[in-house]
C-alpha cells in the first residue's frame, strides 16, 4: 500500500516556522520536518510532547550510583580489606569520603552510556541503517516539511505555495 505525501521545501527557517504554525492551524498532519540545523521552538510549534529522556538519565544515574556503592563496598570492605596508612577499612561509612569521586564517575558513566543506547533505540537508529533523508538539500541549506495527503492534493499544493514554499512535490511513499 502506498501513501501520498507532500514535500514542501523552504529556504528560510523563519518561513518554515510560520508555515508549520499555519499548517497546524489548518489541521493538517505534519509527518516530519527535515532541517540542516536545529531550529529553536520547532518541536513546540509542531506540537511534539516534551521528551522523557531526562527521567531515564536520572534513573540510569541512580543505577550507576548503586552499582558503584555496591562494588566499592564489596571490593574494599568485604572481599579484600586493606590497611592503608594505618587506617583499617572496617565499614563503608567510615571510608565513604574517599569513595565519593568513584561514585560520581560511575553515576556519570552509567547515565551517559545508557542514555546513548536509549536514544538510539528510541530513534530507531540501528547500525547500518539507511538514511531516510528525502532531499539532499536538507543537509545543506533547505528545510523540508512532509505532510500526509488525504484526497486533498490540489488544496494542499496551493496551501503550501501560499505559505512561502519554494518547491512543492507530491510523492508516493512506500
């Protein structure tokens, strides 16, 4: 089954932002917007919900802190206690100030690495994945808005030309 979409191509980010707002106001469904650089406020203009990745980062940091604490307690207190400078390691609490840098580093390590994995899984950016860029100009100096067509092709073409699109194409997307 093939679906028709319209590619409206713009050459300025301010014109794109106005077009996105007009498109949403006209109740057309924006599939995706491709830009050569991040456009501030575009996600809000498109109506995209705020990301929950920060919650994941916090939870991953907590896991890293717990792993670091358990690891240092086992290694330095239970498994192989050492007498360093005449100060024996009898309890984790007595030695915790020395372990703070390790706890911090493992918190950051776990949060950073697991966030990268989560981002790639959430974005479906698998290794060796083919690029989904519909027009090579969007990596240089043009902006592309992809909108679904629902038996209103001519209306959408004239609508996007009125929003300032430099080019409007109808594509059968498979």
